[in-house]
């Protein structure tokens, strides 16, 4: 039997004033004449973001949610070229440790999905350099939380540049300059416009990293509609991971806007996938990418509870029977 655990992304629709993504633009930073005072303000914002992250984790623990995606915007302007002398990790040490300890105590799996400007297969050296710098920030955050960084960052393959094969090979070439500690963090996800499951699986097998299967993306963009023929290969990319296999789930906003994410999850669409993989893995962690965040998770669980082919475990987990 397969255990299914649900998670959600970054923000809660239930908690008030709990954004972990509060920010400051560089233009706002420059308006503060005293540079040290401006840096202290950045640090206060980052600390507030981590305090709100802890609030979200407490909410998750109370709601029996064991899977959560951290926002990549915890520290505003962390890698800005005019702030390279700022040791942003030092003032956050205690807050990061507290977040990590709470997650560990409550067995909450946490990971990141860095923004779209992190492009490893870029043909521009500066973009690759900045991408590695951003990934290093994620590595430092995970280490600061006391979390093993292995397989904690999901990325898209990157730009297609209208040359799929060359773009895939450029990823492999650029991968060689990515530090090994950062390589170990990364998982790749198939996307809805550029790189299919087949493309992404080729890369994952070649460089030895896990593939995070996005079912909605596959339905929107595929070479071979029958994803099931690749399922065993997808599962095999996780064979050396310390974590259970994970996937992304979302539902189309409409037939006309199929690629756009809906507010909630279509339970029938979700179970069309689950019924195909039932019994093939002991556990699968499913990250909900829906606009209503944790409310989408709660609504999906209410739909799941009405089914006769599951056994409910807790507030976010169930067993396929």
C-alpha cells in the first residue's frame, strides 16, 4: 500500500499577518541615508520572515501537515551586487536554528523551489554565476537550519532556446562548474512549455539526480502521452535519496487556460494519477501548487475523506488501499 502525504507552498490563507516573504527593494534601501541603519532594517525584515516561518510551521504541526515549501525570499537583497559585504547569515543564526529544530522535532519535510531566474543551462556566464550564487544562499539557509541539504531544491531545466538537444547538453556542461555541495541539493522538474518528462528524465539519469514529476505539466506538454511507461525510471532516480519520492500536483484553471494553476485541486484528476502508481512506491509526498495554499490542502483532504479507496492517517496523509 502507498502512503500519500500532502504539502503546500510558502504562505497560509488561514493565518493573518504571517508572510514569510516581506521584502525591501534596493530603491527603498538607498532612500535610507545611513547605510548601517538600512542594513539593520533588512535584518529586521529577514528576522520577521523567519519568525513568520516558525508561525507557519506551528500551524502545520497543529494541522498535522508534514510537508512544506519554504519561500526563497526569506532574506531580501541577500545577493545584491551592492551588498556583497553584508554578512546576512550572522544575525539570523538563532532564528534559523529555531526553525530547523521545530521542523525536525515535528518531522516536517521542508524544501525550496528557487525562482525562475536560476538557470543552470544558460548560455550566459553571468546568469550561471548568479544562479550558483542564489543556490549557495539556499544551501546556507538549509545548513543554518540544521537540515541536510541533499535533494532540497527543485529546479526547472531552464531555457530551451528553441534547441532542446543543445539546451540539454549545455545543462550537462554547466553542471560541471556547479560545486558538488550544491549539486547534491538539486532535483529537476518537467515543465509545461520547454522540457518534457522524457527530456528531464534524460538529464536526471545522466547526472544522477531525482526527477520531481509534475502531472499537470506533463498533461500540458509531452512528447509521449503515456507517462506510465517512464514511471519505474522516475522512481529509480530516487533510489539513492534519503527522502521519499516527491511530485507536484496542481489542476488547470480552465480548458482555455490549461497551463494556469487553479485555486484548488481536482480530486478526480489527482486520483487518476494515484490509481496508476498505487502500490509502486511505499510513500509519495505531493506538493500542492494551488493559489489557495493550505486551504487547497484542507479542501482536498475533505474530498479524499469521502472516498472508499483510502484510509485516512491524519490531517494531511492517507493510505491507498
